[in-house]
């Protein structure tokens, strides 16, 4: 259970980074953002990824927290890809 919170934070961070990309904005937000609107979204994504590391390090210690965080990043990235595929209607082949 201790890995759930950092994984969800990583998922939110990757979704924010995807939402800051023109390619994914229509799928995730339903509209395009201006460059001025994308900057805070991009910054929030990076801050969320850093917050996930902070939570992992606080729960497991610096060394093991960093290792666990890398796995949680992988899970968050996979969930983001699955969400983008689901939102666009694409299916895995």
C-alpha cells in the first residue's frame, strides 16, 4: 500500500506533462492551450514527479525510496499511456 500514493502522484505528474503537449491536449482537455497556459501545467507535472520521489524517500529512506520511486514512475507512465490510448479510442495490437 505504501507504493500506491507515489505511483498515483507519478501518474498525475505524467498526465500533467502529457496535457502540456499539443499532441495530447485535445484528448485530455478537449481544447488546445496557449504557451502561457502550458507552462504552469508543465511545471506542475515536474513538481508532482519530484513530490512522488519525496514521498517514497520519506517512507522507505533515501536509497530504497529512490529505487522504489523508479518502479513507481514506470507504473505511472504505463497508466498514462493506457489512459491516453483509452481517451483516443486506440487499442493495443
